[in-house]
């Protein structure tokens, strides 16, 4: 389901880019080609359709983004083991540490050296 939503989001993003590029910030855009008022849609209706399409795509992309968060694949510990390398390293570092064998000191124990008197 997540893959399907991601594909729909990509298509909506491309259409949104095309709709924004079709607009002109000064009111021209695709409507600039329709100089005659006898056209089917006319100048004003063309800009209205593109503006509504832009808003619709932007809202749809937002809704899809929020919806995709619910279908995002979850990763975590499963019955087969941890899902990430970092989790494996954490689990290994928390394993009990084996004690090191004592270092042989030659059979004699030497007293600690006394500190030299300060002048």
C-alpha cells in the first residue's frame, strides 16, 4: 500500500509542477493564447481552472503525505532478531563481559612505593 501511495504522490508532484509552470504570475500563462472572448473557456476561466487544479493537487499531495505515514513500513525487533546492524551492535555490547585472567607478577608481591617527601 505504501508503494502505491508513493507512486500516486510522484504523479501528483509532477502534475503540480506542470500546473505551476503553466501559470503566469502576471495573469497570462495559458490564458495569454486565448485572445478572443469567443473561445470555449475564455481567458478568465482558463486561469480559474489552472488555479483550482494547482490548489487541488497541493491539497491532495498534503493528504497523501500524511496518509503515507500510516502505511510506512515499521522496522523493529522480530522473532528472527533485530532489524538493523546498529541494534545488533547494541545487543552485542550489552552481553556479559568475560573476566580477564590475572596477570602473573613473578610470585613476589612488592609493596607500593612510598611517595617522596615534598620540599
